[in-house]
C-alpha cells in the first residue's frame, strides 16, 4: 500500500507499477497522491503523449525498458495513463468527467451556485447542472469490474437532483419569508444555502448508488491481497467514510468563498470597482475548490484496515489475521 521510502537524486521513489507514489498510511502522503490525481495539466496530454506513456509502462511490465529511463519518467507516465484511461475498461474518459478535470470544469458551476441574489429559476438551474456534472463524473469513474445497471445511476441522479433542488428552493423561500432578518442577514444566509442542499444531495446520491453494498457487503482481503470474504460491516464503514469526505468537500467549497467574498465586497477597493466582483468571485471559488478537493478525499485511506473482531463471524472464521483491508471507494 505504501510507496518505497528511499528516493533517487530526483526525489522519486523506486517505481512500482500500479502502486501509489506516496505513502498512503499518512494524511500527507494521501494528500500529495490526490494532488497528482486531480492535476489539471494532464488534460493537455496529446494522443502521442498518452501513447508514449502507455508504451513505457508496457515495456516496464515486459522487462524491455530502454536504458536510461528514470523513476521520474515512469511515475509521470503512470500519472498520465491513470488520469486519462479508465482502469477497468482501458477506454479514454471524456475530459470534463476525469478527476483531473473536476476542478476546472466544476468551478464555473460552483461560481454559479454561489452567486448572490439568486432567483428560483437560477437556483434550480445551478443545482440541477451541479448534480448532472457529479452524476457524469461518478459514472465515468465507476468500478466496471462488477457491472452496475444504468438504472441505478439514473436512480441516484434523480434522487440527488430532487433533494438538492427541493432543499435549496425550500430554504430560499423560508429565508425570503422570514420577517426577523435584516436585508444584510438575509443576504448572508442565502449565500450559505448551497451547503445543506449540495451536502444532502451528495449523501443521498451515495446511498442510492451504493445501497447494494450495504445489502450484499464488500470484499475484504488480507495484507497479501487474498480475498477473505464479503462483509456488510466493512461496507457500512466504507460508506460512512465516503459520506464524511463528500460533506467536508461540500462544506469547504460552498463555505470558503462566501466567507471570503462577503467582507471583500465591503472593501473600498471593490466598492470602487464593482466590475471586479465577478472575476474575484471566480478566483476565490477556483482556489477554494482546488484547496478542498484533495484534502477531503485524503481524509481516509483508499484501502482501509479494520479489525477482524468487528466483522461478521464468518469473516473471523476465515482468517487468522487481526485486521483485514477494504476499498472504501470515492
């Protein structure tokens, strides 16, 4: 699970095919790993660049690596390939739905959701477009080893859109009708309405999309990767950790921009330059998104350990290991 600690003169550890470059047992290692995963520079990789990276990794796999190839080149090649190609199907992921495209393509949506003075129509539109983008990213990066019916993705999408729009519109109506709010307080409260709407929708989508894991369980393995069994308890842990990550990223992405922009808009500089409010808003949203995404998904290891004693009797009977490993998903 962890990358080799020894590094070469370029600061890169010995290359391991299919393994992360950074230590996944620490938050800092996971954070650096996900900075690589969401690096938007891979969006500019040409067809020739992808082909070259794939060939280099294939040569490494077959033991035909050309002389003089460095660890840095191998790690960069793996970063490019995993950013562009689906790990199960080997097909190209459409650029806006890659993890490396999540921030640049998702930021305009965040900017739209956090615009002040939203009407009911704009609230519905931005919540709908946000959940549509999320659904497409989820589908494009799905686990394709066990085919999931498209109907389940549609169910999750409709549930997320309904809950996001319902909560956002409902809260906006309540705030507008509230008599005890001053105009300033009303404006501040409205700027933070996207958080409960998006957070609830994201968790709702997660439960709808992955409810089969709670019913059937997920695979748990020993440290050598051998399958021990299927556990519903591990599935609950995986879903809880994923839900926490999604709520944290929503809180940071929808909370940081209003917290910064509200006092900024009162400064003399912006009051004298009202046309700069929107560009400044976009910059703050982009920075918040890029800051929040790797932090949120690095909170928990991708592959987590759980004590065997906490799992089902059949799991405990199937292994002598004190802990087993499960994949929490994203």
